[in-house]
C-alpha cells in the first residue's frame, strides 16, 4: 500500500530519557495516536540513531504490514566503499523488521553526497532493489 497520508511521522527526534535512551513506551503511544488518526506514512533513516529499531517495536511488530508505509534513507556520509551500500540497506531492513521499503531515498543529495552516490553506484543499486521488490518507490532528497 502506498500512502496517501497528508501527514508523515518523522522518527528523527524521538523522546529519550536522561541517559539518551529512546523511551519506547512513549514512541508506542505516539505511533498509536498517529495511526488512530488515520495517518500511515512513517519516515526513518539509518542515520537516525535507534529510530529504525524503535519503529520496528512500535509499528512493525504491532500493526499489519498493509496498514502503513515506510520511507528509509541511505546516508552518503556513512559510505566508505561500495560494499557499505548493500550492508547498510540490508541492516536497515533488518533493524526495521520489514522485507521491503515503500519508499527509499538517497539522503541529503548535495554536490559532495551526489558524487559519493555516483562513485559507489547507488543509483544502479536502488534500481536493482526495486526490481527485486525490496523498494517499491525510490526518491531523492535534496538539502
């Protein structure tokens, strides 16, 4: 299901305790309120420390897959070689607890990041993941 939500739930800044640990119960409550309001689009990223795992617990493990859509992102600044592209993508799938992403973005395309995405063949990679059904739609995010 692709989302027609007019509002998305961004998982970049989740509630944390004084030790910097994500407060899962609060995330669960927030996700429940969002879903109850009829919204279905969730935005996370590999670079949002702990957000994929928190989303898995609050959303993926508690709602049927067809009830929501997920966008995730590949961070250019985390890529050190071409193997990192596949590794980070697969790790994101695993941390999120899903077999595919509804939307996958190349995160923050600016000149230096564009060159990294090009160098490590990321554009070809996301096309291939789409062919394999691991990405439904790919997008580009410019900053």
